[in-house]
């Protein structure tokens, strides 16, 4: 820590920027000397700054670096600072410019998508991570940049994680590039190891120094006010819970004002829709000025929400998403109301889709939200949930790289020369399955080579600031629907707007009028995308697409070009509309969607869901536009296939000629099965369902059991007749019958006894009746059938069930399979109920028989029960009449 005896080096305190003036009242000013010492170890020094929100690190670190860089260079230094959100970029630049008494765009500037306020004299430039990533691809050495500051690295945004790895590589080539990673939570050692100093400063591999700063928070009162209603149900956030959040905010703010506390309140809810809902309810219950803060409101409205109010102005309640969680300071806030929910990306690998889902926010996020109330004085946080829910929440937010679609990231890595991230030091490795899926998408686009490196087309797509699939659709779609319309569709899908009822055509119509709140930003994005389409079209050979696309389906066509795996067709049937996507996923539309009458849709977004919006499918279409069948086929043409599908079911082969678009069957016509396909269908059915598909007759089953016993006891050459063995040798014993079935015959005319006999070994087969006879002659003269064990029964015994009286005088138990297996006798009563089970007849007559005789002679007096079974004649009859 810096102390009064270690004042900041004057060269750092006053140079291009007057840090004493800028840092007045900021806690991080006390850490500047330590940071300056770490950064002045040599050109290319790296450092991690760990400081809680509100301490002033975002305001003070960039000008400090500018002063240090200016001291070692005769030219104008260039410091680039990333912020994870556009509103934070603009806010940070304006605050620093105001403290520097300069105009935004002069010494301090910013660049976000579609907007730039910087010029030749800009020293500190705030940008989003995406802007810096594309600069790196265009200029891998970042020539002319003296230092890069990655702010809010603890949020673990995907683009920021990529920058950590890529900039670490840049520093290996450029020993003079300084790199600072700034975090608001205790994860500094991880980043210190990743951005360790370049060779020539310290020993190779040494971690970067960590500069800490104490918390700037004032005392904070914590209150738990859980709602009676659940926070989430099968459709998402419940309206009852949002009502509770709004009412809690209104009551809490009113109580504070009544107590003489002139303060603003900040309400955290998970998404833009919830922001609008809570704000609308608050406007009817509070006298405060209610403002909305999320990605869909205009830049002017965002700036108004994060700016402090003038003295005497009405107190404010700002309803926000997680956007205000850590990277923004909202002046005047002393009360926070927290729903405890956030919206995070999740990837559903089983359905091949990804999107945002509502989950409990992490404990770290909850603590950061609470800290917003105590940055400028004593504060209060009201959590609209209980301590048990807080304790069950994850400690930290899931890193985006572990849960998001990785297609865009995979293209950046391919262009960087690190396919799939191999060899790059990232905070977390990308999941292998998700990365492989992303690379496969890029291969289909023609963006990467088989070994994963970027093609020329891939490099062009990487320059388009949107998802690679949308970038390809922009260039291909422009040739069919025109540059303007293609740009409108891509800007629509890549923007933050939410389509009412999932209908993109209605949304684009509203945006074109200029009356929609998002019209201004969308119009700027359209103009930018149209310029890119015209500029890059000459470098891309467009894919063959539809000849003519009707105006009503132009948006759907471009969407389908981008996401051919999401082209959807309505599934016939009553009830809520269900759609089958070409990927095989089924999804429903939101209740009341105007799209439900359309047979074909180009789907831009589909995500997991439950409840009636999902039409019982488990997935819901969030945004889509209508198509016609021919346009759908043209957009997803590489998924078209014609196949002859032969099936063996209900004892017969049938075949259909099918035309498919992915998983969607376009037509299916019954045809006569060709022999080869029919034979394959029978083989598939047998492999799946076993030989029971044909059926075992009684003679066939009896022969199989006899052979199974001989194979078990004598081995080769007696054949293995287990299910697996028979299926493996179908061509040896069942070939003629397979041919018959393949031609369309029914299994009803097939008895497997004949085919099975083809497996009998010769000349050994001549002894089959001796080794495993079908019947056994007993002393009474009867021939009794031998029940052999099931072929799958490894320890079963052959059984003869016979009346006890038919075996009088029989001492030697018969043995089968060359004397290896004694027959197991079930000696029966006259009513054919078992009296004894034995494989030792002699022992039975000498012992247990006496007890059996005593119990049975009175019950069956008409049947002989002699005292001496050895000498009594064996008989199947009753006693003769006296």
C-alpha cells in the first residue's frame, strides 16, 4: 500500500494528466505509487489491479499509464482500455474527460460498435472487447499502442478471456507493450499467472505483480424480504415475484425519503422485459423518476440513467439488468433492491442450441450489487429472497466460455493462428465438444480449412462484427434480396431487440417507422452492415441461393441462410403449434404468436423452455420469420437429400422413397424395396430386436436348446446358438430366408428349425439323437419329452417331468451328452403336481419315497403305492379292479 512517506513520482502524478486533480477523493489514488513502481520496472511490464468497485481504478489507471508511457517516448502515447459493455465505455470516457477538463474525443475518447468519439489527439481510448479483438486480427502487433488495460476481467466474458490469451502472445513479440488486467474480485492470482512479465523484464514465467486496494464501501445495512410467491416457474420469472420486487422498491424508497434521506434507488432484475415490467409498476406506485437501464434502451436513455441528478431534481429509481453490477457507478444510489436473478448464456448440446436462461445470480454478483448502495455513503440493500437461496447460489458466475456458443470465438482463434485455442493461455480451456461443434459450423461456412486454420473467406467473415453465420448470410443474402434488406435482417438478429410474439417481420416493420425505441440504433447498425456488405462483396464468391425471394419472406430467407439447421416446418396436428427444425429439435411458439399460422419459419433463436409457450416440446422459438417451402429449400439446400428408406416391421419389408430437408420429411412415396436395401432392413431389425422378430416355432426352439446344451458341454464342432452368435453368422444359416424376406415375403412362412439345421456339424450330427434326444423312454413304456434349458441359461439342466409310478424299479439315472449331464427328474403325482425333484433315482427309492407314499396313498387310492418300488411294475395306469 502507498503511504504518506512514499509519494507518487511527480513524473507520473503530473504529465499529460494531472493525477492529483483527477484522483481527488478516490480511494485508488493511495495505490498509484505501488502501481507506478510495478509498471516502471521496464517496457512491457504487466500488472494485475485488484480493487473493489467504486475505488476509482477505471478512472485513475489509464491516465497513470499514459503519463508513464509519455515519459519514455517523444510521441503521443496510446492507451487502450476495454470495458465489457458499451454503456460502460461511454460512461468511463465521459467521466475521465470531465475530470481532465477536456472534451470527449480529444485526449480521452471511445469506440463502440457503430460509434466513435476519438481523434488524432486521443491518448486514452475506451473500447469494447470486440473492437479490440478485431483490431488485433487486423494488426497482430498492435503497433502504435503503448498499453492495454483489460477492465472487469472477473466477469469472465468470452471476448475478454480471448484477449487475455492473445495479448499474452503479443507481449512475447513486443517486449514494450504494457498490459494491465483489472478485477473487482479475489481472482487476481489466476490472471497474474496468465499475463506474467515478458522475457527480458523478470525471469520467464514469473507472475505479474498484484496491486491491491482496500474497499471504498461505507457501512451497509442488509435486509432480507423474500416473496410469498416463487421467483421462477416453468415459464420463467413469475409476475407475482416481479410485483413483490416493485412494491418492495417503492416502499423502501418512500420510507427513505420520509426519513429525510435524499437518495436514489437501484433495482436489479434479470432481463429487459423484467426491467420494463417492474418500471411500469413502479410508475404507478412511486413519486420518483423511474428510469430503465438495459442494452435495448437508447444511448441517450442509458446516459441519463447513469448520470447523477441535479440538485433539487426528483429522486430516482433506476431499474437495471446486471449491466449496472460492477462496471458502472451510478451517482446518488444509496438503496439497492436485488431480485437475486440474472440471465446467463447456456448451451444445450443435446438440442444443438444456445441462449440466455434465467438463474440465481452468484454470491459474488449479489455482493457487488449490494456494494452499489455504499459507494458514496452509508447504504442499504434489500434482497427479495432468503438467506437459504443466497447460500445455495454458486460462488461465482459461470465463465461464458464454458456455457456459450463458441462459433465466433472459434473463428477469431482460427484467424489468430490458434485453432480451437490450442497453444493459447486462456483463463479456462473451451469445452472440447462445444469447440468441435463450432469448428464444424465454420467448416460448413467455408471459413476454416480441414485442419482448422482460417481461409480467406474466414478472414473476411471475421471482419464483420457479428456471428460468422450471420456474416455469411449478409454476403450471400445481399446477392438475392439486396444489400439493404440483407443488412436489415442481420442487424435485426444481431441486435438486442426482442421480437414481440417471436415475429421478426413485425419487429422490422416497427423499426422502419422510427417509432420503436430501438429504431435509432438499429438504423445505424443497418447502415454499417450495408456498407460492409458492399465493401466485402467483391472478395467473396457468393453461394448459389434462390433465384427470386418474395419481399414478405426476405427476412426469413436471410435468417435461414444464417441458420439452416433452424429452418422449421409446422407439425400437423391439433393443439398448440409445434415445429420440427431441420436439426431434429421440436419447438413451440410463444402463446398467441402471429407466426403460428405459417407452415415454414426461418428461426433465428430457439432456447430451452417449459410450459405452454413450448407447446409441450421443451424448447421455444424466440424469434423467427415466415418462409415458403421453395425458399426454405433454397436457403438450406445443402441439407436436401433423397433416400430410399426400407424398414422391416410387423413381419414384412416395406420401403419408401423419401425427400428430406435435414430431419424434415418433404415427401414420402411407397416403392418396391430393392433386394439389397430390403436385406439390409431385415439385418437392421434383427440386430436391433433379435431373432424373435421372425419368431421361434416350437420345433425350432427345441432344436436350438438341444444344440445349446451340446455346445456348452462338448464344445466344437457343436455350434454356438446364442443370440449374438446366430446374428453374427446370418449368412451361413439364414441367407435364403433373408432373401425371401427382402423381396417382401412375410415371416409367417418361415420356420427357423430348417435354417438352424444348416449349422449341424457333419458327421457328428448323426449322433444328435443319441447325445441330446428329444424324448426319453421310461420303464412304463412311455416316451416323455425332454425339456432342455434355454439357450441363454448357462447352468440349466435337461428336465423330464413324469408320473412317479412310471419309474418304479428304475435305479440308474440317464445321462446325456456322452454321460456328462444327468437328467433332472420331476416326479409327479397323479394330478401332475411335483412330488420330488431328483437326479439320483436310486437314492430316492431308498429314502424319500417312503414319506411320499405315506402322504399320497390315502389321497390317490386308485393308483399303486407299493411298499417295495424296486419290484413293482412301472405303469401309467391306475390299479386294476379287484
